[in-house]
């Protein structure tokens, strides 16, 4: 249980997600049990949310509900949501962060709309050209951060360097690592392999002096092995790698279920192995890794999976609270100030005139 000296206020988009507002309210209750000193600003349809809040007296006591008529749908284009979603629960929740009423916003709604509105309202931090989506991936050593997961399909070398700095701040803040190991995802570990943008980014990362331990290039197999703490790549590659890994996990989980149902002896074997199988299921449970961060914005924005259940949404809230409690924004600002000023000469030398 985490104790805070002053209430941390988290804004919740109560209408975002496949099963909103039910899982949002229930998820907030689960998060309140872990963070009893956190308060919530909840935005959405008051007629639907109030009866749900009434079931949780302790949650209702730390929640301010604000009515919003509009809802951004999953099929809405980001441009449409930006223009027509001014009265939506998502927009009001982001506005609360911009106004200083909340320290972070959590939404399970439309990813593209969330990114577009958050970038428009909050802006990017100085020194950052593009925000990136960062998420957790389970590894043999625990877990690692990976970015970008789909916000930027094409990236230049400077974008990748910025992602690396954002990733190391996230790893220090949320994963509690003193000196995160950073790796650039590539088609091989040799210096001559890969596209020019990736090779140029590696040259820059070797030159800068920040609390980063840059390993160099890594391959896809290094992600699950836990070779590095932060995996850096463009949004196209990152999204494909993530979805491929998720598909393989589901495939092998299906194979495992079929194997234990094959015959009587297999079912008997399951009874003996049940405890360890439950531990495995918990280790790879996607709900434990729910909560993708939109890094690079002038505010903390966490995207929950649209199909997450209450536990998954509660974990997304937990990510936002951890980022607030451990001073994520302050550390991010400090590191990018260093990248933009102290290391300018090294960057110029690395990239040429």
C-alpha cells in the first residue's frame, strides 16, 4: 500500500472502453484499495455513473463526478474527435490535467482520439517532437518498457533518440531502475545492419551523457529474454512486434489447454501441475501489464486497453499514480533540458554539420 502526503487527483474518462462505465467505476474501487489517499475526478454520463458509485461508499467519498454529454466512439476518426468532442468525457478529463485540477488522466477510449486531443490540449514538452506510446512487456528478467507502439509509423534518428530518453525516464520512475539498459531494435546486432535512421540514432546515443546504459542494437529475441530494460523502435515495428507476441502467447495458451484436456492422464497431470500453471497464468496475464503511456506530453496520460476488465483498468490507474508519486514529469523535463543544452556539442559532433 502506498501512502501519499497530499491527495493525488486522477481524472478518469468514465465513458471510454468497451464496457464503460461499469469497469471504470469498479476499477477505480480496486485502485482505491491500493491507493487509499488518491482522489478521482470522474467524467461521464451522471445518470449511468451515479448508481454504480452508490455501490461503493468509500470510493464515492473520494470521487467528484462531473457530467459530460458527449462520448467519443471507437470508430471515430482522431480529426473528428478533435473537432467534435469538446463536450466528451475524454476531452473534459484531459482538460482537467491541463487546468491543474488533476495530475494524470486515464482512459480506455479511442487511442487515436486520445493521442490527438491530448497533444492538442497538453502540447509536447520542450525538446520533444513527437509523443510516443510506451507499454510494458513481460521478460525472463521481469518486465521491460517498449516504445513506440504505434503512434509514429515513420521516425527519424532524432525521434528515436527522444524515445530512448523518454524510455529511460519511465524505467527509472516506474520500474525503479537506477541506470536503465537501453536497446535499439534492429535486424541484427552488427553495427553495419539496419536502416540509416537506426544507425544514426545509435551513434547519437553512444555520444550523449545521460543516465543511460546504451547496449546498442538488439534483435526481436532479446525482448523476451530481458536483455535490456527499454526497447526503442519506430511505431510500425513496435506495434507489429507487440501484436505478434500477444498472438503467440494466446496460441501457446490454447495449445496448453488442449494438451491437458486430451485424455484422462493429461487431466490428472493438470491436477498435479495446477499450482505452477496458475503462477504461469498470472505471470503472462495481460491485465498485469495494462496501461500504455503517452510519453512526451506536458502531462501524464495513460491509455488502458479498450477491452480491459476492472482489474486491468485498476492497474492502468496504478501506472498513472506511480508516475505522479515518483516525479515522472520533473525527471522528464530535467533530462530533456540536459539533452538540449549540455549535450548540444556532442550531438553536433555525432551528427555532423
